[in-house]
C-alpha cells in the first residue's frame, strides 16, 4: 500500500530535533477519497465471511450479507503471554479457517510457530504442525497463506530469502502444501514469491508467483501496454503461474503478482507494481485491463459477477479516523469495499479497518 509523508513542517522538525519529536508531528493528512453515491445491491447474493486478524491474537469474522461480527478468539489481556495470528485464510466450504500462530510476541523463551485450523461454529483450534522459533523476525513462513475452498489443502512459502529490486525488497522461498485433515505435507519443488497465493475451486490447482528472467518475460511485455512497465527495470520479473498439486506440473499464466482466482475458476486477477490490474480468462489466456472505483491497495477476493472485495479508499464525506498505536504514530484507517470491475459501482462493507491487519474471505457450504 502506498505511504503518504507527514507534513513538511514535521519532516524538518525531526531533522532538527531527532526522533523524540515524532509524537508532536500530529496526524498525517487525510487520504484521497472516492465520491459516491454508493451502490446498495453489490452485497446481495454474497454469502461468506471476512476473517480479520487483530491485535494481541484476536481473530474475528464478519458475515456477508448480514455484516454481523463474531469474535472467534478474544484478544489476550495485557499481562498475559499470547500468540499472534500472523496470517489467516478462509473460511473454506466446511466453515474452517487456517492461520499461522506466531510465538514471536510471547514472553516465553521457547518461541514457536504453529499452523492451525479453527471451525467458525465451534471456535476450537486444532494444530496441524508446530516448529521452533517465532516467525516475525526470522522469515520462516510468508505472510500469504492460502486455504483451498475444498479438500483441506493449505499453501504458503517458507524459509524466505530476500531479493532486492528497485524500490522493493521481495521475499521468496520453497512452496509448501499441507493437508490440514491428514496433517501431512511439505515442500512441493517450486519456489514461490511471498506475494499472493490463490486456489482454484477444485482445490487441486494453485495460482502462485514465480520470479522469471527478463529474457523469459520480454515477449510478454509488448502485449500489455503500461501494465508491468516498472518490472522492465528489474533483474527478475514476477509472473503468475498455476501449479497442479496432483501432477506436480506448473504452467505460466501472466506477468504480474498477487493473483486472485475467481469463485468459479474462470478468471484470475493479477496486478503490477503500480497497482494496475489485468483480468485473465483462464481457458483462452486473453486478458483485459481491470479497474474499479475506490481501489486502494490489493484485492482480497474475486467473486461472481466480476465483483471484487478489496482494500478501499474512504468514501467522500465519511468520518476520518486514525489508529491509536504503531511505531510510525497515528495512521488513517481505510475501508473494505465491494466493487464491480470496470464500472463505477462500489459498496463499503467494512467502513473502518487498520491496514496492518490480515484479512481473508471465503464462502461456506450451506
């Protein structure tokens, strides 16, 4: 997500007086907004849950279309050790979420991290595996976790290595796939960028991102216009691929990263470094430019009817709110919006949310 600087006055105050004056700089200027009126019907027919990982280990779920929130795990008291839900995914059709619990915030000397699942109805946690050391500072597991809608497979990149690019430091590592029911899994023989994983509805094929050479990417750039133009200066180019977990084969899909497979599996949405998007028809391979009103940061899920759930700018006229904590001082909270691709229609579903939170979406079998 793009970062906005503090005022010029605050910047020079910091230069003159040091970091101790950070708190006196006040709040940053409000973010750009998107003009209404908002649609009221985009949420109709959307049945599922937005899952949010919050401070001190809290996990919450918001049902759609009712927009009712339930706490799946309460935040730990300030005087107690806690595990932080470092990443979350789901729910799947069985009403199960997957998450990485990180012990890096615990006061315990025996820090560990865990892959766990939890049912929305029972709120009971079940451990799939546990490994030594905390995740947060050790790059043992990527931020992007993906639980398949069916079949109980979960995917993530592990043991990450930094890859420096102009204006960006990326991380990549071995892709792991686990069966959360059998509690078995491991590396599958490909290296994935920690920048987006998304399962097809069959629960067997996974869209992931691999870094390829400029020579491999060269022939694709001419078809994309401005999309991916920043990648032309990179020594490695992000490219969305499809991995078949049953055959072990992978196939190139499109240049770009952060793939989101549609609910019906017919389309995949990818983005570039400058937050441009392309919508790919999986069968034909044809792609078109994609955009939507109020987008801010990344897409979270691609739904039916070319509807997308994404991080969004505040709607013009809404109250401006800020976070209360953080090393960078107060930051404006943003929104989660449903929008229709390549139209002006949008609808806010979560009006205020801290951009540092992990968010996922999934539908549940009726």
